[in-house]
C-alpha cells in the first residue's frame, strides 16, 4: 500500500515536471527568443529605441486597442476588469508602504519600491504570454486590462515618481497624451451603435494592430539591453521581486474570488498580475530622479526571474 502511494506521488511529480517543461517550451520560450533578438540587436548595433517606441505608441498600439474595443461588447466582465485591476494595485501599494515603514526606509525608497512592485509589464510581456497560452480569446481580455494598467501607470506612476515635484496636473497631462485613450472612445461608440466599418478599412486596422505585439516585445528586449546591472541593491530588489512575482498573483487570485468572473478572465488577471516590473516605470524614475538605477535593475531582475515563476504559474492554471 505504501509502495502504491509512493509510486502515485512519483508519477504525479513526473507529470507535473513534464507539464512545466511543456509550458516553458510552448509559451515562455517563444517569448524569450523574441526578447533575446531585440537584446542582441541592441547590444551589437546600439539602435535608437525612441523612434521605434514612438511608432509603437502612436500607431501600432492604438490600432490594436481600437480593434479590440470595436469587436468586444461592453459587459460586466469589463467592469470587473476595472474593479479588480484597481483593487490589486491598491493592495500592492499598501503592502509596499507597510514593508517600507517596517524597515524604516525613506519616502524616496518607498516610491522606488512602489514603481518596482505595483506596476506590471502587461503590454510588451503580458499580452504575448496570454496570446501564446490562451489564444485570441485570452487576448480579448488581456488588451482591456493592458489599457487600464497603462492609465493607472500614467496617473499613479507619475505621482509616485514625482511625489510632490509634479502633482496631479502633470499626471492629467500625461493621461491626455496617451493615444490609446483616444482609440477607445470611437471604437466603443461604433460598436455600441453597430456601425460597420468597411471591410478594406477594417483589414487595414487589423494589419497594423497585428504588428503591435511582436514590435513591443522586441522593444522590451532592446530596453533590457540598456539597463545597467552594476551595483544592484539586492536586499530591496529581492523584496520588490517577491512582491511583484509572488504576492501580486496571490492577491489577484484572492480578489478575483470576490466577484463572479469568467474563469478565463480570472486566469488572465492572475497571469498579468504576475508579470515583472513595467519598463515604463524606469522612464518615470529617470525623468524624476527617483532611484532610476534601482528601478531599472528591478525591471531586469524581475523579468529574468519571471521566466521561472510564470512557468510554474502557467503549469498550475493551464
């Protein structure tokens, strides 16, 4: 009897390991290879990322967002996306503030920890992972979450990076400059009033939107190549990594249990909550001089560690 139980546990362990390997090969590895291509190109050729990033922000992403909201009807699931995303973000901020006060660190370090822990890279990392893991059905949820995450980052990311230097006025200006916000409203109006876009125009929008995901993945690889990994504050980076990669998906799971959310949406919310630190936070940290080296290092370290943590998480969820 004991032998049978032991053998059963051994089989379960082998099956789980095989499942983890399959998830890594089928979902994580393709994403890593695309990141790696951007990383290698940037290390060799030192390409100016800004024009590519500008094209992505002002052309590719708005097309993808427009297409998503044009074909996705407004329903309770979209409302749950807004509510859960906000609750997850606020919970992470509370956790960071508690830990920072417990460690008796200053406000600047607290702001840097929030930038490294509360904002997920749901755009150029999360969306591709969801696409590989759940296909287009998952993407229909991932894009609205990504858009709301970008709004949170534009408001609260700027606030925590500035902490009194910029204030709400700069935050509002930043939100108003986000081109994806202007793609949402016409898409929703056309969808609500059932206005059909001519096929040739819609195909053009699709063509441009389809380029968004691979391009932003390459951009992230290029951004990581520019991160200076010297003199890493391993103590605080470890704290930020645990919060971002472990605590965040657990909080997301608990919060999702409070609402009657579609099972696929629940999985997408949890996976996007488990994404590493958003690369945009490093730009905010540099702009407002809020420990930019620490925040940039956090992006690099959490991205590398996420290859393992996401493999485990996806093995559990899929």
